[in-house]
C-alpha cells in the first residue's frame, strides 16, 4: 500500500523563504523545506494497481503552464483549536482548472470524489496544543506576506510515509504542463 497525493512543488527559494518565517509558536510542528508543497488532491492509501491507475490518468491530464504566488496567511481549526498554519495562494483561475482536471481524471479512474472544498494553501505547521496568543501574533506578523511569482510547469504524484521525524514525501511521477 502507498499513501498518495497530487501536488505542486514550490521553487527552492520560496520554500527556504517560508522556512525562515516559521517559529515562535509553541506546540507547532513546523514543516521542513522538503515537506512544503501545494496539495491539489489527496488520494490516500492505495494498492499497486490503483497507484498505476492514478499514474495513467494523471499522465493524460493536460493544461497550460501558469504563474502562482503566495499571499497572506491563515489557519485551519475550529474555535480555539488550531490544527494547521498556512500561507494562502493568490486566486488563480488556471490553478482551479488544473485541480478540476485532476479531480475528474481520478474520479473517472474509480477514485471516490473529494468531498472537501478546494482552498489552495501551503501548510507550514501542524499544531498540537497551541498558544493562541502566539498563533494570533504569527498570523498578524505575516498577514501582508507576499512571495515572488513562480511559473508552474508541472504537477506531481507524491507518496507519503509517516516517520517519527514527520512525513517523508517522494515524487513518484511528474506531469508536464504544456498546452
């Protein structure tokens, strides 16, 4: 069994910049630069045949290259329970098109539809018990954050393995954008 997801890699300069902005929130488990990515679609645990089905349909997913940028910061959670801190992706119609094509391809291959609304973001921390004042300070101090613009010329099928030091992500396949 493999745990798979579809995502977009960020340029090294941007992941390094994000890594320099992390810290100051007790209870946060900060993502390492090699863990930072933009998830398009979580697939989950699949066997070898299902992984091959995913590879096959994703290889047929075509769309044009586009530019992306991160702007602002936010969190997932309810009430005082913060689960994750993230940087937002600037609204981008081409990204939504790619997400839709990936979703349709995977559903046509027999994967269950994704029931979550797509909120493009890059997670930088997972939270246990967070100090809410420190979370609020982190959010306020990075509210005006804006990354450089980068060109998205591919998306990837990643595998994820849980380890004591956090998830280990590996690009299993890459798919060029070239319409």
